């Protein structure tokens, strides 16, 4: 497939790398020469310098012969106009990154579909959903839902008191249905380990386990991470993400929410739209005194969701210093992600990586149903459907020639969930959840298709 990507920021570059690895012919349109140089030096793509709202630039990029346009710049207007022009030039499918949700609301007088956009991705909405998931599972550093939320992949940091420290994975094999899981990956000091049965676990490892949704509490108990539900939650930042998180949490019982925002207009909007959240107007910048006065040390969770990465990191560190149960830190710069974990913060989310995942879910063809990148580990969780004539159908997993480092974690057979082992047999029509590195996706697709 020939794909034109408008914008070579962090989202565009990530998409270009993933899609070129999948074997697609990728062309990037970007105005900045340094970003074009970065793309062409690190991946097999073509690049055209210019503004994608120009018909000439689109024609130079070969849009008229492409199958898909992905408009993912930081400017909504550029994304919308480039998709409109792409439609007029005959491009079959257009996907755009657009921030305002008003375009997608029912009853809006002007829909993006009418403007030529087939699929809209809202970055803030993706980030808000991720924050809410992490609040609902306060012991998880990462949480991915598969098979219509019946299968979960969870990342958990092991403490020095964890009962499984020093034990080999083969000794942790579940003995009953109440503890049905498979440990598929380890992040140890920034290094990704795809474990074997003899692999032992160490303090401060981040372990990734696939389990049935109903067994996640047992997995937390096994690792020694059993926390009560989060009741007292402080949100720093009343922008779009902070407001959406509060709105989603307000419908849940026994939540005590406090939102802090320094901007007068944003705090007024939050107070108007939120009905069960205390909205506090703060000062601009980092206001440690206000956080203390508003009782940050009594919170179960502190989520720093401002547009300032440094502010979010510093206030999250302050919360950790006060022994707040859990911190969630919004990061816009991907290069900060490994730093956040190295300095001891709990969960960090990156709006741009979440946007990339959302777009790839719509793009990955063949039998791929879902794909999600994982924070702090160079692997992905992918959900496949087994084809009717797949050469994997009817075979035991141990007898399938998977690339090194690929693990099938779970099988969904018409709603019946099985956590996979070597003797598990996959059948045509099954949905399988696979832990893998991105570079292996095309090879796995050939096995399952």
C-alpha cells in the first residue's frame, strides 16, 4: 500500500517507521528540513518538503496515486485541508489527527466526514482514557485491554518485598483457575528481556503479564502489589485532558476529586462543566505550597496533566516525596519517557504515542485486530485473528516457528479465554494476543493469515 504521511513530528515519524517495517511504501510531507533528514537517515521512506495545504506539494508527493493519507501535524487546519484536497485528488482513504471533539459529536452541523475525513483521531481523548484506566488499576504501570476487555496485559513494578523475587518463572506456573496468567516480558534497568522458564525475577523489575480480566487481582497479589481502590484523587491541570478525566471519574461512586488549574478561563470552564469535582484556582508555574495546602499528601493518586512536561515531572516527584500512593505523569516529549521511570515515578503516558497506536489500530491490515505500544519496554501487544487457511490452525504453539522473542499470551475462542502455554492449540477463527517486537509483525501476520 502507498501511504502519504503529512507531518514528521513524533507521531508522523513513529507511524512512518511502523508502516515501512510493515512493507508499505511511505512518503512524508514536512516543512522542516531537519525532520526530513531525521526520517530519511533512520528509515526507508521518501520525503517532500513543503506545506500539505498546497496542491503542488501534494502532487509532488504522489498523493494522486496513493491509497491512504495520514494527516498528523500539530495544526488541525492543515490536517483537515490536506485531507479535503486528498479526497479531491482521488485518495481512497483519509485519516486525520484533530483535537476539538466537537467535530465528532452527534448533531454537529458540519461533520469531518463531509469534509473528506474517513477517520478522526482525538489525541486528548486517547490520553484521558489511558489516565482513567491507570486510576482504575492503581498498581499497574501499564494496562492494555484485549479481546473486548476480557484479556488484560498489565505491567507491574516489583518491590524488594515482593514474594516472587529470586524465583524462576517455571516455579510460578498457576495451579488453579484463580491465578491464570502468563508473564511475557521484563524491563530490567531499561533492558527488555523476553523471559524463559529459568528466568529469575529481581527487585525493581517491571514485569508484564497477560491474564483473564477476572484474575487481575490475583496477579497483583502474586507480585505483592495489593492496594485498595483509589478514593482521593488530585488532578493538576484543567485543560482538555484534565477535564475529560474528571468527567469520566465523576460517574463512579466513592471518588473524591480535586482539580487544580492556574488559568482563570480554564478553571472557570472546569467549574462550570464538572459537578462532583472541587476545582481550585492556583498560581501559574509550579505551586508546591498550594498542593500542600490542598492536601496532596492525603491523596491516593496524583495525576499531573498540564501541558508543561517539566512541571508535571517536578510535581510528580514532590508527590512521591510525600509518599502519595500513585503518580501519573503526562509527557509530551517521547525522550522523557525512560527518564521518568528511571527517577522513580510510577506511570507516564505520552499523548503522541497513544495517538500513533490509535491510528495503527485502523491501519494494520490482514488479521491484526489491535496493536498497542508499551511504555518502558521495546515491545508491543498485538491481537490477531487466525485465518481459515492459516498454517498455524490446528497446531500446538510449541510447534509453530515463531521469531525469537515472540510469545502468544492468550487465546480467545468464541468468548472462552485461555492463557496460552506451549501445548495450547490454535484454531481458525481464534483471536490470539501476542507479545512481540514491532519488527516481527509482518512475519507473524504471514503465520496467522
